[in-house]
C-alpha cells in the first residue's frame, strides 16, 4: 500500500497557514486530496466531513476525528516553521506532529475502507479550532445547528457516532482516559484601608487562606486509571501600593479532573470551602474514559496495544460516545520549536488504524 501521496499532502499542510481561526488553506489542501482520490465530502462551517458510504440509520457508526488547526509557532525555531523539508524520512514544521500526522494517517485509512465493506458507518471528521476550543469546530458539528443534530435522512444529516478514534500524537499507544481541565478565576473581596493604621479587611489574606484550603483539599472519588483530581494555584495578583490594604485579590487555579466529576461539580465543591468568588472560564473540558465494556477496549486487547491515561485534553471532551485517543507522533514534540514527525510513524499508524478497525469488526 503506497501512501506517498499522504506524506506529500502533509508537506503541503505544513507549508500553509494553519493557526486556529485561520484553517482555510489547510482545509483546501485536504479537500484537494479528497477530490484527487474521488472521495466525496462536505465542509460544514469550514470543517471537513466525509462518509465511506451513504449513512444507514440502522447501523452503528465509527468516527475518525483529527484536527486541522495548530497553535502559533513556538519561540526558538531554528528552522522555518512552515518549511517541511525534503527528507524522505522526516517531515518538519508547525503541525507536522500535532495534528498533521493523524490527519493524513486517517485520510489514508478512510480511503482504504471506502474500498472495503464495513458492517457500520464510517465517518471522517477533520475539524477546526481544536487548539483554542473555538465555537465553529467540533462543538458546532455536534451543536443544535450541526449535521449530527439533524433528523435522520434530512439533507446534511450525519449519524451520531457510537465509537470514535481521536487522532492525537500518542505514539500509537491507546489513551483510554484523559484528564479534563477547569481553569478557575478567583477573587477575594476585602475593604481597603491605610496599612499604617491597620485599617480595612485584607483581600490578600482572604485569598491566601483560600489557597491554603485548596492546597490541602482532597476530592474523595479517585479514578482507577487517572488517580485523584489534581489542583494547583498558578497565578495571584493584588495591591496598588505598599501602604494600602488591598480590597481585591485575584488568583487562578488550574484543576485537572478525573472522570468521576463533571466540571460543574468541581466548581461547586470548591466554592463551598472558599470565601473567594470562583468563576470557571469554561465547563467544556470534562475528563473522559473508555468504558470497560466498550468494543474499543476489546480491539485494543486483541492487538495488544499499550494503554495509558493522557494528561492532555482533546476533542474527546465533546464526544458523548465511547472513544479512544490514538495517533502517530509524540506529544512531547507538540507546541515546541522544530516540531517534526517521522514518515515511518505515519506509515505504521495507517497499518495500525486499519488493523484496529478490522479488529473492531
């Protein structure tokens, strides 16, 4: 099976602008590749969606999910971040590892199964705005106006997935769980006064007391895969002058939930022990875990794929179906200068994806 055209496509993707909210060029190159291979697709809200056959509402559905966007180039690049190079063994540049390797490996896998009968629907989703959690990516696809919310058989309708493979750089290990993320903006409110006279109520002390409570707090539910909820205060700001008691102190808390808690439950439990007001920046990034009874787990076991719990979040947070996170490349290269992926990592990923779907059958 020759996948050189997929490697060539990846070089084109690296060369094109790809930052979140500016994915038009990379989406156009993927659309060009699908056209070259005679594979039909749609581009709802700028995302790329394709089905291997006409979807059958009576069948279950497997989704292949990867993202088109990248973060901005990190500082410290010693190469042009948009130059993929010409080596036959390595593709350099922004997005090569995160998430271009998964994009082209899933495209090759999708093409393969378009030529083979499957007992379930196969949907390919290459989405925008994953890196920033934007409104027009996977959130829109599964939102009230997206194709997965339409009535079966209506124009543009797509079947809701029962299973999903989320393509992210995992070294083709299977992440069967991933931590969520809840960022809390907290504000302690006091009363200003003159420091020399000891007037007022010091908001900084209120904040420090709350931070101490948070530091020593333990959530009771512990995940068998992820362990306990992790929590860290990461920023603090207060005061306008050395001799003024501050009446406001703001601090930020980074919480990494396990699957035992929803983001809203995290906020409510912490607010109950704090005097400071707690405002979450978002409640989207819940933790996820592959159910023990899922067919995805059986396919993982059948292929003896190494599993682990991922510390990073992905579009898995939006999916309500059974899912696993698995893709070529190394997460340690993501968002770093001189990003790259090896060609043999992509070729091995294509073989592993195909074998995985056959095992799922």
